[in-house]
């Protein structure tokens, strides 16, 4: 019987070919896994670089405006419903270790007891806004003075050293001011959209400040009087 050398060579070639394919698959899998890990690391690093976190440190809060009457600068707390504007000024800075913070990523929220069954009852005894715009109508005083378009009046963050400069990005080692609009009746004569809290020595108000999606920091506001410039915190 004669040996078939050609068949042996063919089988050997086939085995070699299969081995090369298997090795190539292993190499490709290793490369893919390596690139996946590199991509995930790059994404994680990018997220860490763009992540915003920190804390608002409140220095003080003062009464800025007590304008409780309908489209009037009167300060009579017993004027007819609905009221105009109840505003505070908050002086603050970022806590140590904070990243740069966008004003659109910081929020305040106030809540209080509702005077159910009285002329002071509101649709919802709470109100919130971001630090880039309080979305409220200008007060009668600011309209009369022509300042209702100023950054501080529109609810923007400003420098303590210059109220005319609106700040989009907050940084550590800077000091800021913002107006907190406690109440807003949206300039309507009905109570359908009246929400918020009024300045009232008889009712305590809670202020919550949140950075991003983190846990809010809570402050208790205790009003001693209706006087503008009264220290709250």
C-alpha cells in the first residue's frame, strides 16, 4: 500500500490554519476588551471632570422687600389679598472643596404653614426657583425705579462687590448675593396661581437649598418684624 503524502500535508495545513484562526480570535478579543476598559475609564474620567458638587455656605439673610399689597408699594401687612412681593437677600459663598457650580444647577425652595380659611390662604404654601432666574414678575418698587430688569431683581446671582454683574458660574473664594422671592402672585387678581410664603413674624418659614440632585440643606427663617434690612439669619 502506497502512503498518500498529499493528504497528510493537507491535514497539517488545515490544522495550522485553524490554529491561526483561534489565535487571531484570542488576540482580537483581548484587543476589544482592552479598548472597552480604556473607553470606560475615559468616560469615567470625563464625568469626574464635568461633575458638579459642593455646598452653599449662607453668611446672612436680610429682608429685602416687604410689598404685601396688590400692585402697590404699601407695606400694610393687612392689605387686601392677594399680596405683591416678599423678598429676601441672601449673602453666601461656596464651601471648601466645591467645584465650579453653574447657577442653573442650584435651587432654593421655601415652604410654610398655610392660613387655611383666612384671606391669607394661598393655593400652595411653597415656592422654588433656580439661581439663574426666579421667574417672577418685578415688584412695584422696582418697576417705579426702573430697576426691574437688573440682575439682582430678576433673581440672578451677583457679586457682593458689584450687583450689576450676573454670574453664570460660581467659584470658591468669591462672595455672592441673590434675591429670594418668597411669594409670587403672577400679577393676577385671582388665587389660581398664588404660591409661596409671606414675611410674617407669626409663621416660621423653611428654606431649602439644593446643589444638583444632592440632599437639600435646610434653614429656618424667623421673621422678627416686617422691616426692610431685618437680619433673618
